[in-house]
C-alpha cells in the first residue's frame, strides 16, 4: 500500500504551501509536488544520524531517485522562499 504525505510549509498560508511527497513507502523514487506552484524549491534527505544524503533544487512534480539508498527510515526537508516543511520517508 502507498500513500502520500501532505505537509504545510511553515509561514505560508496560500494553497501553494501544501507539499505532497509520494509514494511513501517508496522503492526506487519519490515525487514531490506543490499544487498551484511553479516555483523551484530545495529538497534535502537525511539518514537517521542526520547526515544529508540528497540535496537539490527541484520543480513541482519532479522525481528523485532513491535507488542508491538502502532500505530504512529517512527524514526530509523542503524549503520554499525561506519557509520549511519536514517529514519522514520510508524506503523499502
């Protein structure tokens, strides 16, 4: 079973402030979308020790490969215009 995570970006109150990360849990890739936004955002993925494994600028609906990562629980942070949203990601 898959589901997507919906998070709000702290400090933003419009519709573009909602991010969706899916599928979660994931096997090989994730997709991150910010509905109604065409702005670039910064994505970071961390292991359980806090080491940054992926950091990149993305556009809404862009996919990120997780193929090189082992199975486990990761945390992520999305930054858009100085506002941040964070969550957990499970890699199978």
